[in-house]
C-alpha cells in the first residue's frame, strides 16, 4: 500500500510514470483486493498495473527503478537481481536492504549507493527517492554502476560460497 501511495504522489510530478506490482495475489486475496481498491480511490487508473507472477528476466530490463516497500525483509534477492540487471533500487530500511544498497564493509561502502534507502511505511520518502532517481540521468547511472559493481564484487556465486565457508 505504501508503494501505491508513493506512486500516486510520484505521478503528480512525473505524469508519465507507470508502476507495476509483481507477484501473486493468491497468497492473500483480501490484501490484493484492498490494494486494487486503494489504487482506484487514488485515481491511478492505467498508471498502476498488477502483473501477477512474472519471470524476472523478462521484467527487470523494463524497469526504471525497483522499489521494495517491505515492512520486513531478510536479505531480499530482488535487490541483487535488480543490480545484476543494471536497475537501481529504492528500499525501506528493513532487514539487509541498507547493506545491499549502501554497502556492508568499508571497501563495499566506498563504492557508493546503488539507490536509496527510506523509512518503512513512508510513501512520501519513497516517492521523493523515485523522483530523484528517475529525474536525474547522472544519479541513475551512478546508482546503476554501483549496483553492478557491488553484485559482481560481493555477491557472485564464488564470493558467496567463500563467505559461507568462512
């Protein structure tokens, strides 16, 4: 719902923006219906699409940013997948989202930010972060480069196996 509210705010500044909600609504049909009703009440119309289950290889290359508005996470693979596809990310400050976007160790942090981290349940902050990334090609490209570097350097299969072994 935070994403839907953020999209409504973002569309006031970027009327051409389109948001996609990806994933099955079958796990909690009631929540899916609440989200659809919220989107209707905010007048999002065609600016918000509920895509259901999708192959990430098909979807990620079509995104301007990946927005993860979770209230709880572990280490979200969606962020790593987006980085590997060259997509900057905006995520709430839960679980390992901050370390994935901003880095964990000193050399990792030195790479910079691969997007933005915002407080959870803060649609305004989510919207502002998306507006910043989508309105500045320089910022977007810098975040893209950092995400690609971070996933290659710290999350390649060989590095993850070594870290797990350690």
